[in-house]
C-alpha cells in the first residue's frame, strides 16, 4: 500500500520549480518572505497579499508536502482532550479562552475561504468519546471545560457509534475537508494576489543587514525580506532553542473505501488514541483512521504501529478496503500552546509558528492570521494573550522532562541499532550510503521501517534513505560513506 497520503494519491506530487517566473531579481526586497508552504505559511501569505504587501513563499519541496498534506482534514474547536489539559496546565489564565477564540476564528476563516473559492467541505459533529469506562471521567472533564469556555457541547451517556463508546462530548457544526485541496486553493489565491512561490529551495540560515533579512540556502539561494516568517514545523533557524521547547510526534493514518462510513469526526479520550471520520473523495465513500502517536524516532517499530491500527480498523469496520497508510509529524510545546511570535535575538524581524499538537488545520490557520495581523497593524484580538509570553519558572519541569526524553531517545537509538543496507538509489548513485548521524545536533538516527526513512529521536529531523532532509530542524543532507563489501549470509546486501 502507498505511504503517500490519500489526498496526494489522487493527484501525484507536483514538480518542484527552483527557478521560474516567480524567481526574484538580484536586488528585489519583499515586504515578507514566508518559509514553508503549508497552511500556516499560506494563510500568512494570503492575509499579507490581501493587505497589499509583497510576499515571496519559499518551500523546500512542494506546497503541502509535509504535515498539511498528510492530516485527516479536521477543522474543529473540540480537539480531543486539549481543553481540559490546557485548563490543568494554565488554570484560570486568559490563555485558554484565547486559545478557544483562536480556534473559532480559524474555523470561520476556513469556512468563508472554502465557500468563496469552492473548496468542498462537510459540516460534521466533532466528538471526544470514552472507548472504555475508565475514560468516562476524562470525557466528562473535557465536556465541562468546553462548556465553561463557551462551546455549545452536549453530553451523551450512550453515544450511537460503530465502536465501543461509554460517553461522549459532542460539538456540532465543525468542518472536514481535503487538506490538499485547501492548500492548493490558498496557493492560487496568494498568486492571484501578486504573491510569488519558489519550490525546491531549502532555507538554511538568515542574515540580518539593517532592516533587511537575507534568507540563504541551498544552490545559492539569497532572497531578501523586511520580515521573515518561519512556518516550517520546527524552526529551521533557531536562536531561541525552540527545538528544546518542543517534542516532535508522529502519528499514523490509514484510508479505506467503505460502503457506509460514519458521519461524525471522532477522537477517543484515552491511550492508545483513535481518530476517525467518514467522507467522500472523487465520488468514493471514504473512511479515515488515525492514531498510534509517539515521539519521533522512539519506541517500537513504526510498521508494528500501522499493523495495530489496521487490526483495529478491520475489527470495527470489517467492510473497509484499505487504500493507503502514511504518517504525519507535529510538535508539542512545553505548555501545550502554540509557539507563535518573534524569533528574538538579533533577528527581530523574524517570526516563527509551531507547536500545534496535531491540530494544524485549526491552530496553523490561526497562527497565520495572527502573524499577518502583527505585520499589518491589525492584530487578532486573542493573539497577545495567547502567543506573547516568556518562558516561566513553572516551565522548568516540562523543559527538564523534554531533555530527559531526548537523552533516553539517544540511548534507545543506540541500543536498537541503525545498521541497514544502503538504498538502491544510493548504490546507483555511486556505491555510497547515508551516514545515520543527524546533521542538526549529531543525534544517532533510527531507521523507520514503515516510511523507509532515517528519523532522529532527539528533535525530530527526518531524512530519506538517500540522506536528503525531509523535515525537522535539520537543514543539511546526511553525509555519505562508501558502502561496505557484501558480507556472507546477508542476502547479497551490505551494511553501513
């Protein structure tokens, strides 16, 4: 089965265009350079071009290549157990109501955009449900948190679902869609508004000269902007050590054709989590199932996680016919809220956006609205309370926990081993294989047997079998070493 998301299966990945009509002139300076063409970057760019700003979007691969094109396509203000978790972390702080306000603003933005530009959407109930009786108190807590924050949820003690469910909190009238259709429509509107796009150009560093920031990267990339937005998941330029304030997490998704898919968007409250929804794609009824989340590069083999997800789907949806299985990566911050705002240090004209805890189609849109508003003098009413905050003393335990996890991840990677044959492409390229040492901070990489990638257990950088950067804070390809001679008993393969 394909490891490509079902959204890209129907289209095929678009080609990259390192050069073309959008390439800037040698002395051209943009009002904003946006790095990353997912929903955050494109929402920022679109809001800026609507305000009359000149914008260049720079993307290392192609628009929607990473997380935005690999989600389940849910846009919702009810996000599993997020609200109760934030209440426990932040108490009565105004940050939690601001988070809800940002989610509702993003939902309204997406609904209005899709209606105007004919992007297909469906309105659905969003549910957080208890898959076992032990999870009922968790669901009740989420329900009460949502009610107290003004969301019109209802509580069901016996929800009618196709899976075991002992209680549910339900928020009506949320959105589901094809995320790639959204990305491509947003890109079209950015370009029709005068924005420009460079693809296949990876940014590696920034250099500020007065009021102009030089965005530098592979193949001599040097573009200039008065402001730069890093909308790349983990910031690829990181003077405030955001990578140490984030945990990279992967989760797995499967698509099935199904004769009668559910008409709700559901997420279980416990562990292991299960996220599922129905839908329609190209006239075919569709079931999407996600879950088995874990910290990138750590724990059991990735293929075993997909197998568990497949077994669960077959048990509860026996008529489902598998179409594909893939995974996506997102980031958790220390305090559970998105990290959005200035990079700090000498680059005061650089902003970052990350930490969406797997709800990027909602929080990523909100981040784009806020970042553009900050530049145009039209700030979102919830942005200052939600995003403008310094690390606090109570963040210290979470910070130490992240660093302990990083250490354990490195130990686990060393213990599990990373030796594997060089890829066929590596051999064809000259008998060399990638050296499995992360180019970010030297972490020992683990082989991901589901996606055929090298994954870093420290900060979530990922590389192809041939060593090319796929995502994460790393910006440079893996070093390459000559393949060792074939060894007896290895099936004609060699090891690195």
